C-alpha cells in the first residue's frame, strides 16, 4: 500500500499543467524573448510597420454601412410604434420570418433519409446541389436542377480529356432512377422479354447466367410493349439480386429460393427474385409506365402477382470515370464486414457437374481490377469515409481490408471480428459499436425497401467530437460533455451498404465505376471523393467523355427516342433566343434543330429511280452512272416529301435485328456484314474477295422497301482535315469527289464547295415549322448538290488525339456507296470504311470522311454513357 501511495504523486507531477499563467511564463522566459526580439528588430531595422505591398484594403474602419442599417432599423421601429403598442411591436418582431437566404440555407443543409429537396415550382434538387451551384452553370432538365457544365462559353475540353486520361472524373448521376420488380423469376424474365431488346435469354449461356445470378448487370433498349421494332424509350441498365433463401409471395405460397451454394438452373422457375431497372430521368415516366403495363398484362394473362415500384429519392449514384478511378475507389471503400449476398463469389447457374469449374474461373476480389469481369457488381458494407484515419486513406492496403469470400471460412470470421476490434479508433463516439458480423450486415440492405438505413452523423456534431478529442489529447481544457441525446433525435450510423458497378468501354477495358449509396449518404461520399482529387464534371463534360471513348450519350445520340426530340426542342428555343439578341443585319440564318431525318427518304427514292432508269436506257455500270449526283432530277419529286413523324425510321442496334431487317426487304445481297463471327479478320477476307462484287451487283434494284428506313450508328473520322459539328449533314460523294481528296498531290484546289448564298437554302423551313430538302433547279447549282444519307449527332471534341464523331446513316444507302466504291477500286485499295462527305450546316465546304459501321465490329450496340 505504501508503494502504491508513493507512485501517485510522481504520476501527477509528470503530467503537464491544465492551464498556463501567461505573465509567469513570460517572466520565466524573459531572456529568450529579449534575444528573439533583438534578432527580429535587427533584421527589420527597427521598423515593424507592415510593408505597403503587403497591405490590404479593409472596410473595418468605415462603419457607414452599419450606420445605414441601424438608421433604417430605427426608422422602422418608429413607424411600428406609431401604429401599434410596444408589446405588439415586440411580438411582431419575434414572429417575423427569417430572411430567404437563411431559410434556403437551412433547407438545403437538411439531409432527410429519402426524397429530393424541391424548389417553389416543384423542380427537384440533387443532394449535391449547393456544391454544384457555386461552381457550375445550373439548368432545368427533366424535372431536376442539373449541372450543365463549368462556367464559361463551353470550352475546357482539353483539360477534361487530360483529367480523364491521367486522373479521375466525378459525376453525380442521381437523376437516374431505379425501378424495382419483384415476383417469381420465370415471370420476371417473361416481363423483361416483352420490353427489353436484347435480353439475356437470347445471349450466350455464360453471359446470361452471370446476369441472372446477380454477378453482373446487363444493358438493353427499353421498348413499349409490342414487337421488337416498336417505339424505343431509352437504354437501361438492369441487375438481379442474388438468391436469398425462401420468401412468400402475396398468395402466401412459399417460393423455394435456391441458396448461393446450390444455385441450379432447373430450380430457377420457382425462385422469388428482385431486379432493378435503371432509367434516365428524361425517359423515366415513359419507361416506368411501360414496365407497369408489361407487368399488368402478364398478371392478367397468367394470374400471378408482380410488384413494380420506383426507388425515386431513395438511392444516389455517383460515377467515377478515368484511369485512376480504381485507386481512388480503394481509398474510399473500407469494408466493415463480409456480406453474405455479395457478388465476390460468382457461381454459374447450370447443372451440378459444371458448377465447380465456373466457381474457380469466376471468383475474384477487388485487389485487381483486371480480375473482375466486365459489368461486375460488388456489394459492401463500408465505414464512413470521414472517420477513416488520414494514414489509412493515404496508404490503403487492399489485402488488409478486402477479403475474398471464397477463402473466408468460420475461422476467418473470427479473425475479421478481431480486425474490427483493432479499428475501434475509427468509430465515432456517438455511433453504436458493432458487436459482430450479424449486427453490421443484418437488416441493412439496399434491395429491401422496408429496411431502414440510418443516415450519417451530422457534420457539425462530427467536427465537435473531433475537436473535443484533440483538446483532450493536448490537455488544454476539460472536454465538454456532448448534447444530451433525446428520444426524438434521429439515430445515426457509422457504416452503410453500397453497390459498386464496374463500367467498361466498347473495347472491354475498364473505364470507371459507379457507386450506389443511400441518398442520405450521397454528400458524405461526394465530399470525400472531391477531397481526394476527383475532378467534378457536368452534363456537357460527360458528353465529351462519351464521344472520346466511342460510346453513345443519352439522349443526344438516340434520335429514335422521344427524349432526343425533347432535348432538341430545348436547344432550338435557346438558339432562337440567342439569335434574336443580335441585330437583324448580323443575325445568323436558321438551321434545322433537330435534324430533318426524313429528308433521307428523298435520297433513297432518287437512287432507286435513277438506277432503274439507267438499267433500262443503257447497260452501263448503273452505280457509277448515277454517282449519287442526280444531275437531272425534278423539283416535283422533292416537294412530295413531307414529315410523317419526328424521326421516320428505325435504328438497328443488334446484328440480329439488322440481319432480320435485310432479310425482310430481300437485301441479303447488300454489302453489309453484321453476321460475321470473327469480325475484323472476316471483313478483311471479304474485302479482298474478287467475286464479292457479283453478290452486290445492282443490289438496290432487287430489294423490296415499303416501310421505314433503317439507320445504323457509325463513327466518322476526317480524311486529312476537317472538324465536324453537331447536326452536320452526311452526304453521298461522287467518285470524282473521292479522287480529289485521295490524290497524292494534296492540293485543295478543285475540291467540292457550294456558294455561300446556297448554304442557308440547302434546307427549307415550311410554314408548319417542318424542314424539307431544297433541290436547286439550275444546272450550275446541281454540280455542288449532294444527297443526304444521315446526320451527325455528336461532333468532334476539341483537344482529342483521335477526334471521332457519332452519326447515324441509312443502312441500304451505305451498302450502295460501298458497292460503288469497291467496284471502281482495285482490291488492294479497298477499305472496310465507307467514304462519305460531311458538311457543317453553317459551312459551305464538304469534307471527306471515313464511316465505320459499329455493328460490323460488335455484335450489339447497346452500351451507353
């Protein structure tokens, strides 16, 4: 006892004092302070005044503004006192509402568990609205206030492309809304087959099984209920929830759900499944109605129950794009525990004899991005990134925090719990301590709409707790007790469930990741990602990235959807208002917005008519005789063309759909090759075949074309020079036009160019507001007239190393151009690309370009950004 009593005074004496007497401290250090003062005064020559170039103007000395406010306040008080008594004036002052600035700030700082903050007219705001509004140009789009782009005149593409190649880009895509479908799996598959083209059941077995098992997600075009050629709505992303045991349906029938270790394809029909369909905000209402219509139709036919409801205002989606996206994701995602239903362990849903091979082949972790399959789905319960120590966020070791589920056993669960105990310093004092794996993951899932996910801790409370911890560490003052917790206070959490979606470009290489989190956690992850170096982009910058990687951007590159027409109407209104601000003398002429797609009908009608006439009059080469110039066309044939609808055609986005279309018009002989297996090598062999021209001889005269035109997406690359803009018209060249550009001299003299007076009259606007093609009557003007075969939807991006434009051209006309060009070229000079002419709507010069058909390189063209 005596020894213990002697140790206590020594321990207390070694501790630093809680408070310091400043006067005594200065007296004890007087010699040191005088020496320091003498040194500083010697350097400054005893002139301690601040330098003039370091001075800054302030208004603290001028209280005139405060005098004005005080004088105005006194004047208002006098007026109130003259009308009402002093007591009533005091009550009126206390009941007066807060200023709009304060009320709006409090409203935007609010972080409810679900829903969007709306403005007075009902426009929804993202959870990151305040962050964007200070730095971006905001615009109303599709019922949201969205960041249109960085401030300025729309430049900065070179910096964005550099960030994409060398860093990370961040975009808040929470305007994409998920629709959840619940019911027996076979009926859900039947529902999706009614509205999605293509669907997983028609794909290869491996891809179909990985999507149905919930390991990967799929992309497809959402259509209205009907035939595959029905009106498309939008491209969508759909993902299945992995199997989770048994569940009862609305009729109290127990549906046997196969466990994750015994997933067999023969038992899928009785499984209760859930899936999400992500729809863009511009087409959400139309797509949601189409899904509900398909569910109702199937329920009436088969007498079953399928639930279809929206997750609007419940989930947030943050997109990381760029070469360093995976490294930033490793710093952000710090799992708390293993999740039973995650997609780390992929299993093939086939018979028992093939299951083991598939497991060994498709088991992966987040340690290596290349090991995960394309379009992979990863599920985690992660810690609040604000609570991670600074050292952990900088030096993040994957093996310590990412665990392969295939190697986790009962003993690993114990070690994982031990690791959680070691990281107690990460947890916040106000957050409940985890007591094991079941406590952390049980009852908290993004898929269960009924499960309650606690919001994160408030920023001010978290800062106060950290401040108190620092004060206690430096022993400067006694830590003040936190605010008393009341029963009506919202319970906070230190972890939340998330989903990671791997995004790949058209070549299959990793492009980025999407993070799906509860909407109340959007700001937490957003601020953390921005603080770690992610560059935020808006809609305009995202459009640039989509063009750079060769993917279509919705809705700008989907002319057959209603969202494309709606967006172009907004742009046409803005363009018209901008033109009206200029004086009439310098006001630019109007151009068609959106592009008049139906004028392509004129080119097809003229081509087929001229081919037939040439075939009867002479036996010459009908394609070269026509040469798409049509020097003897009549005005009456052109004026007969009128708009039948906004687009007037269909877009083939799968090889099977294009092949079916060609078979329907008896166009198997056309020089289009969507059915090649090994596309690159096979197309080269076909191109070198000398007998190939006999297959496509006079091909356009042998088809039966009585319905809508078929367009295909193409990539345009300028031949030698040229910059293509949005809305540029793609025309069919003559053989002489091609020879002028491909000759070895390289001279620009003699290249095709129309007079400046004819640029504004190429398209003519009708009194009804529709546009039609204006064909010149005089022979001199016909020399420079070329027939349109398509339009550019996305132009070149400034600063790109390989500028590429997105465009849509008529498939039959492209085949005719290829036939014409291959016939007049030797076998060694043939190219798989097709020569076309491109002219910007406000330019008079035609530029030669090379068009590459996407469906001749890929089986499907449904990926989008």
